C-alpha cells in the first residue's frame, strides 16, 4: 500500500534521515520506536509533506512521488488519502469539537455543511465524544482533545492515518482512553503508522515494529519477533532498558 525508498533529510549539516526504506501493507499497524532524536517524527512529517525531504521516492496505491521534488498540488493530493494526528492536538481553539472535525471537509473538500456535520458527528461518536460536539477545546481534557483530533482524521475517510506520539502530552490517566480508541481503529482494519513511546501498544496492537536510531532503521519485524527474538544488539539493549513498559502489557 505504502512504499518508501531511500528517504533522506538533513537540516543544515545534520543528517536526520539517512536512506530510510519502509513498507506498509493495507491494514497494518506499524509502530515506530526509538530514542529521542532518532528521526521518528521527521520521518512521519516527510511522509505527509509537512517537511520537504531531500530525496527518495514514495508510492501509495500505485502512484509514485519523488520526495525531493514535490509541488504543493501533489502534496495536497497525497494528503487527501491520509490523516495526521499531532502530539499537541492542533485544534482550532475558537471552534467547537464538531467544527474542528468538519472544517477540513467543508473548506478543503467543498463538502456541503449538512453532510460534513453528519460525518463529523459519526466520527465523534466513534471516539466516544458524541456528547461533546458543542464543546470548545478549553472545555475538554487532554485526552478528549486528542480524541477530537483522531475524529478529525477519521472523518476524512483516509487510507492511512499517521500518529505522531499521540499520547506524549497526556497524563497517564488520560493515555488509556486515547489508546483504547486507537485499538478500536486497529481492530476495524485501519492502516496506521504510529510514532510512540507506548511499548505495550507496540507489542500488543501493532502488526509490525520499526526501531530507529541516528536516522536509520536498525530493525524491522513483526511485533512478536521484534519483542521476543530481536536480532540487533542495539534493539536488545533498547528493549531491556524499556522492559517494564512492555512486559506487563499496555
């Protein structure tokens, strides 16, 4: 479904992504793990053209993009097939939960308001917020804000949703409600790529796990193999340091 080859990105003299290859099949939940500064978030942002890569190619459903030379129109076309969930929610503070979900449908896709609001309410119901349609972000908890952000992504009916550390800004008490929504999406077959520190989620929900460091993929395997039979010494070290996060589940 999604195929990336040779993705490169530097900021000045600092190489952030050094020839990354990534394959995601339809229905996959791909968890991307790694220490801070390994390039995880930059990878996600380059995939969705929030950052301009220096080189590489990306294929989605048979269409190929040259990552180093992408026009604004091409980037917008790609984003029509994807959703993106930011770690800091990225909601409009002056709009209600429903308005945050429908804004892109009405403005970006020229959808009639009534149809957009119907889809928006369904999306909010899916994330357990049907009773919060008229609430503003200031009236919502962090977990509820992130669930609105997920509803916004779901409402666009994407082929794939990219999550950038969706629980990193949340208190532990609120993390569970967001992970529960993501588990539900995974069970429904939504294709997802998730940059996360939630080791239990990576082990129990994802179908494949990628471990990154210094802008490269150190190891990539199905979830069971990654956690139970890692091949690379650096992966083994990382898992040992974070053992409490995944041995007990989510």
